[in-house]
C-alpha cells in the first residue's frame, strides 16, 4: 500500500483516485473548495463531476499541506492554466521527495511549453527527468465505472515510470510504459484540437465521412508538429495518439467534442465555455499550437481553421469549405518521410 495525493478533484482526478483506491492505496484527494471536500468525506460522492460512489479509502482535503503529508506519490490533475500556481504552492509546502506524476493534457499558450516543463520550472527540487506523465484514451466517466481502459506512462527516469505503472495497473486499468515523453504529452494535448473540430463537424451535420477525414488528417498535423519538437512519429500511432484521437473525437463524454458540437450549432465561444462549466483544454491548446506552427512554418490547416473559428469569429461552415478547397497534394508524403527518418535514427 502507498500513500498517494491526487491534486485536482475534477472528473479525471476523481477517476484516478478510484483506480488508486481499488488497488488498496491510501488516497488523499485535494480540492481548493471546502464544500466539495466535505461532500466527498461525508457522502462518498462528487456528484458535480462523476455519478458514482467513491471508495471509502479516498479522503478529501481542502488544505494542500495536509493532503501531501508523508505521501510516496503526488498525482497532479489540475487544468493547464492552474499548473504553475499549484506547483508553486506545492514547492513551498513539500518537505520530502515523493514521485511526481501528472495527468494533465495541455500546452501553455504563451511559452508553448508542455506540462512537465511547467512543473519542473516551478518545482525547485525536481528535474524534468524525474517527472512522470500519464496519458491515453481514458474518459473519466468510464474509468470511474471500472470499464476496461488502457493508458501509457512515460518518464526519462525508467524507475519512476515502472513505479507509476505498478501504482495504477489493475484488471480494468491496463498501463503501458514508453520512453517518448515528448510524444506522449503532445499526443494527449493536441488531440483536443481535433476533437473540437470533430464536434464542430457533427454540429454542422456533416456525417461520418467528414469526421473520419478530420481525424485522419488531424493525426498528420499532430505528427508533423510532434516530430518538429523531438517526438517519434511512431508514438502517435499508439494509445496517446490514434487511441486518444478516436475516443475524444467520437464520444459525447469528451468536453472538447461537446464544446465543438455547440460551436457547430451556432453558439458563441464564451457561451459554450460558460455552459460547459469545466476546462476545455482544446481552446488554449489551439492558440498555442497555431502560434507555434506559424512561427516554425509548420503546415497545420485544421488547427489554423479552428483558430479562426475560436478567436477570429469565422463561421465554422466557411472554414470547412476553405479546408475542402485546398490545393492538391500527395496524402502520405510527409508521414512516410517521418517514419523513414525515425527508423534510420
């Protein structure tokens, strides 16, 4: 049994807490809202985020210092925009060196940095190499119900990755390891952009053919950007790439798909975000990826089109027409080049 703190009591943090509790660990679930902590501790529910009963091994805290006391691992599951603030506070209050794991999927727009980079910048006693990332096709709603789910963990430190694998793996939650931390994080973050697009396509009533094309060409964009940042193209053919794309682009559980669906039906972005009531990571990630693509001259037409919808008030239907009328090209040219380079290296 391990003592584990989970920072962030939203749907994903709560679902991961259930996995850890099922494995017999002592779980401390931290939230900054006392009312939410009281609900979890008195009724074993977190109804705003997950409609399931929580194991009694999960104890909620609204004081960070108490939640992290003497834990062997800390799992960070807060939105990307809160990473720096939470890690800065964690840095001040942490008195020992537990394994640090994050399960947040996003990129910081201003710096274009991945979450592991943000954590290592804010945590004075942790190097980038020590941090573990957990990612993959995993709706919290299904994990909370113990439906079969498979994810990947990655760290430069193989011992930390194996420890994390052992911490989470069980009969309904299978965990693989990978050495491509860059690819794992980028796959988890960038797929949210394509999920927004898939939701818009469905909101417009464009059908399965259009969505299949969007997902496939979206994978090409993700791979293009990922390779430019040092990821292996083969990573995007695995769980954090194709797997996460499929689950996020085709399910109403996906916040990004739901947000895109509302945009496709004519709702304004501010109204959509207010209606969602939870973080929609794809919005911030679209801004970050579009900025990077422009600066590095990387071709990402879907991302650019979504950026026009989200931030330039362009009509979704006009963006689709724009994408469909792009100049002719060979489908597999850049992907084949990526794979040849990866095997040669």
